[in-house]
C-alpha cells in the first residue's frame, strides 16, 4: 500500500525542482533504509533517472562518483552516499540533507559492524566494546566528525588535531549554514515524508529495517559501565543529537507533518524499529 505524503513544494522555503538534493548518509544511521524508500518512490513516479546512489553502485570509484554528481547540478537529482560532505565542488544549485541517530545504539552498531568484519577476516580477537569506546575518544566513528571534519582533502589532519568539542561546534555551524533538511532515525516516518516532500514525490511505501548488522546488542542489554562509557566519551555526539532533535521538532511543526495518513504510515512501520529511544513525539 502506498501512502500519500501530502507535502507540496510550497511547504518548503524554496522551489527545489531544478536543484540537486544531496543526502549525506552517516554510517549506521539508517541511511540505506532511507535510500531504499526514496529509490522506490523515484522509480514509482517515473523519475528513476534522478536517483543517484553510491550505495547501489559500490563498484564505482569514489572520485568517479563525485565527478558524476558534480556534473548533475544543473537539474534535479537526489544523490545519496557516505563521505560526501566537504568532498563535492561548490554549487549554488545544491542543498544538503542528512539523518542523525541516537548515539547509544549507533555506537554499538558501529562496534558490531567492525567486529563482525574483523572476525570474518580471521584477525586477532576484536576490542571489547569498552575499549572500543575509550579508544574512540568521542571522535572515531562519531557523528560530530561527519560535519566537524568533513571529507575534504584536509579531513584526516583535522581529525587528528581537533577535539570532539571543536568538531561539535563546527558541526552546528556547518549544519545551520548548509543542511537544508534534517532527519532523525528515531522518527523515521516523519523524516521520510519530509525527504520525499522536498523532492516533490507524492507517495511512499513502508520502510524496511536494514538487517545486515547481525549480532548487535540492544541498548537494554548493555552494562551500566558500557552505556556510561558511551555517554561519557561521546558526550558531543549526544549534544549534536539534541541540537538536531530540537531543529527537527521545529521542522516537523513548520511542515505540518501530522494527520491521519502519517499516523497510518507510522502504524504500518512500527515493527521495523529495533532499538528506538524516544522521549516524546516531535510534533
């Protein structure tokens, strides 16, 4: 069953019909699940050629993909991939979207993904979650590094030089200045409706959880020491998430994201959440 998004282009600040929309996918945030929904919606609308995804073309070299993206800025396209912010050429015909996730389940997800790859390769036993978090120092695999350091040519040196606090402050400035629309993984349905609406898509199918990260523990299965260490060492990821959540709530109210259809869509997708941490609904 398809669900009508109910957002016209007039719901947004600008007409993006001829603008490139770039979705900077943060690792382990649900970006592939979002990309799958958007991909289907574009194809259903007869606009499949406008959907440009590195997730679905993983064999394409990064530089080749970036050059292709840069060649499309004079007409509408929806671009999705990892490591995009700071790596594309500047253009007045481009806006940015991103999706943030609560840091507790996200860090555990990053850990399990890397542990599984390590174990499959037959390497030495992987770090414990506590050691992984402590060594990360709030920077490795963080959300603040995505926008605080970015993915330009100087990103590696910034990751070594800047503190997590520095990256948090830069991230807020960068996101205020450059990110047109925010999504929140814990409010995936509202995020889908907003993403589809800004791209002029009328309807979407229910989303499906990405089940590739086998063996990941739930937040409720963490020890107090493990959960406390994540909160301590990734303090600035939590701060960035709170910033994004506040902005997302304002965005949801501004766009009028509520009503019977959204409620039906949320009910249809309810079982897809695996580890959802929320305090209240965003509207």
